[in-house]
C-alpha cells in the first residue's frame, strides 16, 4: 500500500468518525464496502444521498455520489448534482462529505422557502398573518429582549462578536454567535460579554466550542461545553474540526419552546453555528489549510 492510499484511509476514518458524531444514526452504512447514506427532508421535499468512498478519496479524487429524490423534478436533480460537483472542484484534496450533506440540506430549505412564498402570496393578508403567528418561537426569542436594557457591545472589552440570524423550529429558536480569538482568556471574555445581553443570558442553553491554533506548538487548543444540552458541545467541536476552522469560538443559544425536537436539535445547532461562521467569513482559505 503506497503512502497516498494509506493517508486516504486514515483521513476517511477520521471523517467517518466526525460524521457519525454529528449526524448519529442518520448517517448509516448501507451496503458495506464504503457505501454510506443520509436521508434529508424539508417540508414536502426530500432526498437521499448515497456516497461511496473510493481508494483515491480525498487526496487524488472525489467519492462517488448518487441522489435518490422522487419528489424533485429533473431540472432540480440536475441543479443539485451540479452544486455538489462544484463543491468538490472548489475543494480538491479536501474531505467534502460534510459540505455535500449540509449544502444539500440548505438547497432543500431554499426550495421549500420558494414554494412556501408562492403559496403565501396566494393567501389573504389575514391568513398569512395567522400562519406567521402560529409558531411561538419568535415570541420566546424576544421575550427577555428590550433594546433599552441591553449593554452596547461596542463598549465591552475583547474580540468583536458576530451574531447569526435566529432559526425557529417547532417553537424553539436557535442563534449562533462567533468571534475570532487567539487565547483561552479571550474565549472567556467573549462568553462573559455574551451574558451581558439579557436575551442570551436567559436562553435555555448556551453551548459552545472553541479551537485555537498554537503556532509555537503546531497544534490546536480546543474545548467545548454542553450547558445542559447533552452532546451538543462535542458535536459543535467536531463541526469546527471538520470545517478546519481555527482561532474561533462559536456559541449557539437555544430558547426552548416546550416541544421536544429529538435528534433534529443537533442539526439545528450545527446549522446555526455554520451559518454564523460563514457570515463572519471565518472559514479558512485553501492557502491557510496548506500552511497548517
């Protein structure tokens, strides 16, 4: 076995461990021989992504993928297939399965949003208003938030904090927060500053993970905390590792709405974290990856 093939096996094993940690039983081995699948569903649309690992992945080539999606039209199938192919071409030599899964999920969400917008446009104003007020997630998210009671973050010491858009699902709301940090002390400062915000301080959970690259030791200093949401912190840390982020702390606040979400909560937590990291432009460039 040559060096490249051996390295591929090691990197595939590390990626599988991370994917199992993030997606749990949703990420399953179907037929053995390196074939895995995950089923994604958003509203009335769904697809199942089958991925077969190859001897050349990830260093010399991509894994094989197949999409099973009876609810999609042929043009939609062509569109999502091209999107996944482009992701690999933009990340040659890197592990891409997590990016494929999350992009496919995001694409489904966008398609559902378009369909819902068309449906809403045909409804009366009163009907739309009733639908918008049905889910209590936004109400819970704003319950403790009064603008005049908040401390201006511009006056607080420490790194600048970027806040993501809130994601509401079945009366729970999730929001990501991220900051660029270079030390554990800065991580503590970010956490302290976030708690100055009454809305965030009153969240049911504020789980977090951080990953700091130590140039002197050529290694990472990293840790996480669940804040009562079992396994959420470790899954966030796996997310940072699989995205190969460095020198950041990401916090996800959850306001519980009274409806148990089961495994869906981990997907929503990861989505909130990924979105705010992308919003803050804290994903490493290809050149940064090569340097480390």
